[in-house]
């Protein structure tokens, strides 16, 4: 009578849970690890901020330089 029943066995259920725990551990490690996604995103944000600051400094320099050129050109006339 028990041999004709269809369903999941306890062994298959335990193996499935073990596989899911392994996959969850790998996912957490890749996300929160030393070189995980969160750390890489923070590094990318810092790099972006530094680049934006460098660009703003360069634009201010060019603006000041062009203003000096215009001022010198108008004051010499």
C-alpha cells in the first residue's frame, strides 16, 4: 500500500534544503564579502565623486582663465 503512493521523500527534502542553504551562503558571501557587490558599489561611488570633483576643478580653472583673457582683451582696448 505505501509503495503505490507518490510524493516527496524526506531524503529529497533534506537534500533540497541543503542545496538552498549552500546557494544562500554563496549569495550572501558575494554580496557582503570583502570584494562583494556592496563594497564594489561604494568604491564606484567614491571614484565617481572624485572624478566629479576633478571635473569641477578643471571647469573652474578654464572659466577663470577665459575670464582673465576676456578681461585682458577688453582692458587693453
